[in-house]
C-alpha cells in the first residue's frame, strides 16, 4: 500500500538485483587523515576505492574484504563512524527535482513501516537539483 500510494510499484523478487552489488562500506570522518593516508592503510586490505563525501570518506571494498579493511583501520588507529555491508548501485540514474521529491516521499513512507529493514536506491542528484531541493526546506 505504501508503494502504490506514493507512485511506486512492487516488482518480482530479485528483478532489480542486477543493479546492485554487495560491498563493504566504511565511513570515516574527515579529521587529520588525507585521502592518500587512508589509501595507504586500506589498499593492501582489499579496499577498491576511497570516495570524498564532503565531511567524510567512504571506503568501498568487496564484501569478502570488508572485515580486513575494518581491521586495518583499527590497527592504524583510524576511527570510523560506521562499517557495514551494503548493496551499492553499479548503475546510477540522474533524476530531476520533481522526481527526487517523489522518491524521497516514497522512501519516507517505506521507512515508517516496521517490516522495512533497509532501503537501497540507485538515483543520483546533481548539485543543481540538490540546491533546488534545499530551497524547498
């Protein structure tokens, strides 16, 4: 009901799983570590990439290397905010502001449900769309 009331539709189980890959994701707050410092610590442990998310670094690895990456950070004395296995999209779709409003409304409705544990999406917001959405608030 939450899906249909908010413009979504239920697909067959597994029908969109090809869009996502199971990855280990560790979020490290930006402090004194540079990207090069983090790469030095986590590359040998199996990290694939380090992404700049503004105030945090996102370290992505294969799900099988996730524990090794987390352990390498701990041994190097690097604190992290979160570390978990997630479904990461391998294909992102750019959406406009109106579609973003609908997607966020749907996500809010789904998050309110007790049966929903996680929500993964493959949309991408440009800076212009983010600015337009910020004006709404």
